C-alpha cells in the first residue's frame, strides 16, 4: 500500500481500478516538415472548423455549468487569435502540422514560464488546442480512456489531463481522477468538479507507482491517494464516501 497526497479540487471518496491515461495524442503524430502553402492553409482551415465543432460539443454537453462553458468559449477565441500566426508560418513553407506544433508550443512555453500561477496554468489550455488541431489534421478524435479489464468502477490516473480529455469523461463510468501535475486553478480541475468526479491533482510520484488494473482510493476532499489499499483502508474509504454523499444530499435539499 502506497499513500500519496496532492491538491484536493473536487470532493468525494471513491475506490476503483486504475486506468492509466498516457499523454494525449498530438505530439506523437508525425509532423511533415514542409508543404505547398495554399494546400496547407486549406488543411488548416478544415482543422480549425473541426476544432471549433469539438469545442461547441463540449460547451453543449457541459453547458449547465457556466464556468465550464466559458472555458471552451475562451478556447475558441484563443484559436481564432492564434490562427493568423500559424498561417504566417505556413506561408514561410511549413506544413500545417509543423506550423501548429511550432507556434502553439512556443506560446505554451512562454505562458507557462510566468511567475503568475493562474496564468501559468493557461499554458495547458494552449497545449490542449495544439493537440486538438493536430488530431484534427490527422483525422483523430478525442476519445475517453479505455477501461481496464475487470469489474467495478475505474479511476483515471495520468501525468496530466487536458480540459478536452477531461470533458470526454462525461457519461463514462469514471469514479475518480488523480493527476500528477496541475493546480487548483487549472481548467481540468474546474471541469472535474462540474462533472461531479472526485479529483486530486499535483500528486507527485503518482505515475511511477500506478499500475493499470490495480486498486486505488482517491479522496478528493482531503487530497489523499492510496495505491493498493488493504481491506481495512477500503472499508474506511467507502465509509467516508457514504458520509460525503449523505452530506451532499442534505445540502442539495436545503
């Protein structure tokens, strides 16, 4: 049994089987170095349309929470603002993929380097847009994690999880989320809270110890993550979860 701590961002106590989510597809997509500018601009235009459609789907699915809808609205504005810079890079001879990766990666690094923690978290949003565009250019779609073998609820474990990938968990049988990176102001945290999924972020050393299919307890109220909990710990976790759910029901009735 390994006990880790992180930042609690969405309350609740759940036990489940680990599903490890690798870094989102995007950077692994082969990047063609050069292309014909007119052709690459047309490809970019199509990818931007696909990206906007995906953002609108996220807004519609999670639009009951105004703060979540605002996240994807701002993503759309960011996409439109940065598109001319990408097109300039394409005009210089880069392929659409190379231009997207070059421009958005540079922007993300610049934002992440700021001393302002809240602004630094927005660098993850830029990287999310980069992956979204690269997926669109390659015909890939954002998909929820694949469940591990076995019965019972699953817990998503990741080094990082983008806002888009978090939104894709809506409607999936996900009991909780535990992430190695991130902070309390991240948009991933906001979306997890909106979905009602217990979530702990900033769990150092998490992915080094987590194994797919193994048991895990996530307490999103205390910021506690326990890998391979023993029987007594599982009983304790479930008791805490039941008390939290009763309290939540009481608060909702008031």
